[in-house]
């Protein structure tokens, strides 16, 4: 186990137990659980990014779309040119979903769909 002096927490290595559990300055428990969940997911390295996008789009009931002629195929809110990454960026900056929806002239449901799409992508 190595302790990262800059970050102030223990780094896990292959085969290590969870040394950060029970240590006050370690990673939060939810982060460890998320990492364990992600490690348990099957990883298919033969998929293209387009296939991953398409699978995530189908899981949000096609509320998101992508077209190579629109923003070079970047995932957007259906029938708009509003990219998902822009909505996620605004939420990350601290804007509420209501404020993002008003600023972008879309519904709050569309904002939630964009966030769900991003969540599904990160899970894959």
C-alpha cells in the first residue's frame, strides 16, 4: 500500500484489502462501494463509443439523440442542438436543474434525461 502525500489518502493496489475503511481521512465509503460496483461490471473492449452511446440512448427511451450531421454526432437532447455535456457542466458548476432548463429553454424532464444518460454512460 502506498500513501499519496499530496492527496492525503491511501491508494489501493491490485489484491490489497480495503485499508481506507475505518480511517477518517480515507476515501468516503460511497466512493469505495461505487468503485467495487464498477469493477464487477463486465467490460467489453470490442465496443465502439458509438455502440456505447446507442445503448445508453435506448435506456433513456430515446430522449437523447446523436447525428453525425449535428455537432459531429455528440449526444444532444432530442430534436435540439443542446449537448448533454453542456447540461452536465452547468449542473457541475452548481446550477439547479430548474435554472438550467430555463436558461436552455428546455423542460426539467429533459435535464433529468440528460443526467440519466450521462450516468448510464459512466456506469458502462
